[in-house]
């Protein structure tokens, strides 16, 4: 077990501090079926010892089943284009934990990460209960943003909302992208239950931007907004909307309508029709934050600059290689729609898929079938919560698909390549853990036995 860093150490090392961080309970690696006695007391106590840094800047708090990470990235670009210094806290990371804490789009460097984690390590003995890894990372983000300092923080919820560690913030704007089935063992079992958990981020005096439009679920949020004294609530399809979303080279061409006006033919450098809805939520949230319309050039610059690695990311041509971290049925449907409308994969689609416990392999695979998927190479995701590859392959065969099983992502990529023509499409999905390993291999490792065409285009 890593020792607590010595208070007399002149300069903590990043590797030592990350080892200390990793020694704490990590629910992302071992998600409980139901969190007993949920509480915000640990994160509140930790933030209080730090001087409540989360109160030293305005916050836009973002939740939702899907799209919250993309929405947070778009919001970050909008605020930057408007001239603000922006802190952004997201999860999970693809390669390094530094990616979760960014300032103006750039990840925290190793020295700053070591310093901020060392500050937390020195305070930990003063806490009545040991914090979790996510609580420590959340507090680290709040402290770093205060010390930077930033003009605004965009904070993405880790799980749910009400009991998420990020929910100690008092947001100026609360954003809900959508609600669908995910983590039902913790947040469910019904969609109304999941909505109620996400509505927990709504606080007195905030503006609420609602991407979810289902009337039954919308009622949950509107009731929460009224009960908690939100100053205004904007609903997609009413106060704002993505009026049109057309396929463009490298992304989408959007027409956006907001309370502040109309932004026609704005290029968004992301694939997938669903990203139009995320962009509409982000632009509306920025308008709610500023209390005014955005300059057209701000919207154009921001949406053209946004990048979200691992979400409908093209990392190869001939064959086309698409990485997407879709990990629930709604995400798989959005992926399938994008593959059909933007990449026309036809019958030459091979999917490398790995999933975590709590997912339904049959439902995920069924959602992907409209994209022309005929062959599945199942892999065991690099996580303690992984569903065995053989179980995923069995579900694929039950649906009439050709299926192979591999122990690792690298082996799965090699098997998939051997069954794919240069004119086909390779899709890697099912879990960000799988996408992370595949991305590392495809964008720079020599472990993959495929051709040079699978490197970054």
C-alpha cells in the first residue's frame, strides 16, 4: 500500500501521488449493485477543509445518461471562444487521469496534479471517513480551478446526480442532456427513478436547460425546478432546439434555435445526429449563463473546434475504423444511426465489442444490427467488471451473427482485421475501457498486426 506522502517532501512526484490516489476505493472499477447509505458528507468535509473552493467561481453542472461529456466539451469551447478561462471536469479518462481536469482544454500537467493531490493527502488524516478515489479527484478539480484561477467551471456528473460527489456545487446553470436506462442497479429501476436522481443537481437560483423531452420524465424535472426555486427552465423543442442537422464532411451542419436567436448552418466537428441535440443544449446553457445571445462568430468558432476522442472518432481509412464508447442501448442506437447515415458501412461491418457487468449484451448487439454488422469479435474488457468475451459471443450467435471471442482488445483487433476487406468498416465499441486500449494500439503502438492504413489519417 502506498504510504501517505511526507509533508516535508520538497516536491511530490506525480507517479507517487497517483499511486496514493489509486489506493482509495474506486467504484468505477468495482461498481456496487446498490450504494448503501449514499452521502455527500465525505466530499463536503473535504471541500470544507480546502476552504470550499467550489464556491469561488460560477459553475455549469451537466448530467444525463448520454451526451454529457460531449456537451461539456462543447460548452468549454463556447466559453473559451467568448474569452473566458474555463476549468472542465469530466470522467472517465481515456489514457491518463490528467485528462479529467482541464483548463482551457488542456489537461493538468504532472507537477500541478502532484501538488493538488499532495494537498489532499495531507488533509486526509483530518477526515472522519476515508474518501473514495472519485471524491478525491473531484476535490482536486475544485481546488485546481480555484488556484488557477478560472472564470467558470464546467462540471460533468460522474453518476446520477443527487448523490454524485460533484453535487456539492451551487450551479449557475444545471444541464440535463437526456434520460435512458443505464446503471439501473444503482439509479433505477424505472426511468422516473433515474430522472429523479439526475434532477438532484437542480438548486435554488439556477437556470435549468433540459435536453430530455419525454413528457413523463420532463414532469420530474419541472417539478424539481419549481420546488427548488430555479429562476428559469428551458426545454429542448420549446425554448431551444436543433432545427436541422445535416451530414457534412467531418461532422454535421446545424441550424440552432435558442431564446437568444437563430444560428443557421453552423459546422459542428463531430459525427452523429445526436450531437446536434448536445450542441443545442450547450449553446442554450451558455446563453443562460451569460443572460444574452452569443455572437455568431463565437458559436461558429467553438463548434468547429470541438473534439471528443473516443466518441464516433475515425482513426483509420481503408478500412474505415470508428471508435465509439457507447456503453448502453441508447448509445448503441445512436452509433448505429451514425454508421448508416454518415459512413454507409453496408454488409462489410465487423465489430469489436467488450462490455462491463450490468449491460445486456443481447440488447446492445440488437441495437447495432441496423448498421449492417454481421461479424462480432467479442473481447473481455480490461476491467474487473468485464463481462467475459465468451458470454458476449454467445449472445451474438443467438442473434444469428458470426461471433469470435478474444481474451484481449489487441487479439480482438487482429481477429477483426483478418475478416475485413479494405472497403469495410471496423467498429470498436461497448465500453470506454475497450476504446481506450484500441485507441492506444491503433494510434501509435506496433502491437496491432494490421496495415498502416489503420494509423491516424
